[in-house]
């Protein structure tokens, strides 16, 4: 039981950045905009959090800086894809390349410097005596608890509110939503901006709670796994939580196998999450070849108001 608790606790720590990034991507893609810039935005969130925290030693200021920079990147992506109707895939890939390059440049002076602090943990002593749950939830950091609340809030928002109905309408048929009086462009701008802020927060969580030292390219493909998680979860926040922790467990499994004295090269063990990602995509594609994918019907399609009729 202790081994399982330790493994799942490590999976939660590894899976929280994936979960936050996937939730941000779900919000963006529910509005009909493809977001492939997750990797670059996570890197920008991590380096901004690192630089701000090292200079100020204030977690609040670090997170505010992350939100501000991520919002600017989100607005840029929204301007290109919503206002200019640029190709959404190209815009997302450009965001990834831009974020990877700029973060590497900004991070050279602080590479390898440990953070002076970390995200505070919420200690719940009354949970310690509860079997299994005590080891998992009695001492989690604040961003992990925030991710739990965010999953529930997003699920209720999408499926239980009129604003969520508007979001689904815009993602499926923006022309009809426009006729009904919903401001499609403004809604998409808001979703892309807020979703980008969550993606930036995922990068900050990776640095401040999981690996408290800046290393160039420290996301190591996690942004692309988050993009895949959106598809695995069928654009559903609760499913995204389960998928994120599953891949978090795969990520920690390689390290645990090494501790057991396995002679398998570490490079092969680090490939486990990415190989499983490819296999799951293949299986889902095969099983869903004659079924609806669950994706918003207007995902990736620019909306031109003058052509709505």
C-alpha cells in the first residue's frame, strides 16, 4: 500500500502541470481555436516565474508576472487566428518556436540556480490517519489543490451554465451563435487569453513545485503530451484529470524502475510516456474512425461573419 501511495503521489506531482496545460487547451479549443503553442507557452511561464521569483522572492509577484506574459501571448495568438484569420496550426507552432527560443535566451544567466522557495503546501492533519488518502492529500501544494478546484469549476462552467452553452455553441457553429446575439470574436479572445494564462501557470508549476531549477527545454515535450491529453479526454475537464495523472504515473514509473536496479538504459525508460501517447492516439483513432471524435465541430475553421448566411 505504501508503494502505491508513493507512486500515486509522485504521479500527482508530475501530472499537475499536464493537467493545468490541458485545462487551458480545453478552454481554448472549446471556442473553436486550435492551440499547438502549449510547449512554448509552458516554457515562457517557467522562465518568467524563475526570473521574477529569483529577483523578488515573492510567489505572488511571480505568478502575476506569469499571468501577464501568458495573457499577452494569448492575445497575440487570438489576434492572429481570430482577427487576421491566420492558419491556426502555423500560429500555434510559431508560438512554440518563439517560446522555446526566447526562454532559452532569457534563461542562460539563471540556468541551474535553485529556487529560493517553493509553492507552499496545505497541511491537513485530520487527514493523516485516513488510510491511503492521508498519504496523498494531507500535504499537497496549493497549485495542486487549485487544479482540483479548477477541474470542477470548468466542468460546471461548460456543462451547467449559460456561458458554457455559449462556449459550446461558438465551438460547434459560430454562425448560429452569432445570429443568436453571442459576440463570437470577443468570446474567443477571452477564452484564448484565459486558457493561455492556465498554460503559463502549468509551466510555473513545473518549475516551482516539481523541478525547482531552470533548465533549458525543461518541459521536455510535456506541452505536446498536454495537447494529446485534450484529445484523450475528449475535451472534458474531468477526463483530463484522470488522463493527466495516468501519464504522470508513466513519467514517474521510469524513475522507479531505475531505483529497483533495472539495467534498462534510462533513455528508454524516459521514452515510456511518449510511446504510450503514440499508441493511445493510434488506438483512439482506430476505434473512433466511424464515430464522432468529440471535438468542437468548428475547431480550426476561421469564422468570417460576412459569410454566415
